[in-house]
C-alpha cells in the first residue's frame, strides 16, 4: 500500500489482491452514499445502464454513466478494471482516458516508479516509463479536476482511492497494514 496527497485529495493505492472495491465500499460506504457515481470504466470499457436503470434515474453522457444520488453502494456494478468519479451532481465532464487499463499506472512519483519497475533495463527504458507515467498521471488529475469529483475509486491493478475527505481516507488506509506512507 502506498498513500500520498495531491491537494485537495488524499490518495491510497494498493497492489494487494486481498482488497478490492467491494471491500472498500463495505467498510466505507460513505465514499458514495449521498453522491452520484460516474462510471468511466466498467471491466475496462464504458458502462451502459439498462433501460430499468435509466428509468431509476441513471444518466448517460457519451461513454460515462452517472448514477442517481445513492442511498446504498449495492446498486453499483463492479466487474474489475472499474473507474468511478464520485460527484455532487449528475453532469457531463471530460475524461482523459482510463488509466487503470494500463497496468503500469500508479500515483507514486513517476521517476521512482519507473526506476523501480525497469531496474533491470537500460536508462532509455526507464525514461520511456517515466514519460508514460507522467502523461497518465497528468490525464488522471486533469479528469478528476474537470469532474470536480469529491472522490475517485478505481479497481484494477492497482486499487486506487482518492478523496477530499480525510476522515474517509483514514478509514480506507486502516483496511490493510500500512506498508508505505508518503503523505
């Protein structure tokens, strides 16, 4: 697990497969209760609500499906390689890719992550990985800002939770032993 901050967000990342989105929502349902969840990625691609879900208040904006205000996280579809933006209102926003579809994606420092993942390779491979991670992170933070998201929940490899709420962040971090805290 790695944690850090990028104001106004506190973020958590785990590559431990003992913890998934269902576990996080079971322990900290307040991450989504009372909010709308914009599903940007469902099993690595777009999610299209059923006619029943649309009748229940879901909205579709291009490839982004947005839930009605949630009373329970149980209505949210979970498949793996899911990316959710937690919003105050149902509205369209620009999405700059689906970063969790890239298994190299991380919120850790790009230079450190690239050097660690490419340690056996030459400097040009490390530089390429650094550039890739830097672009993916820039797109991620840009999408989060344009959405005015309260939180982001992503379950792929890694599991990522980013939230403005320190109280909820601390509860997420407590789900697994703290291996590395960057804050």
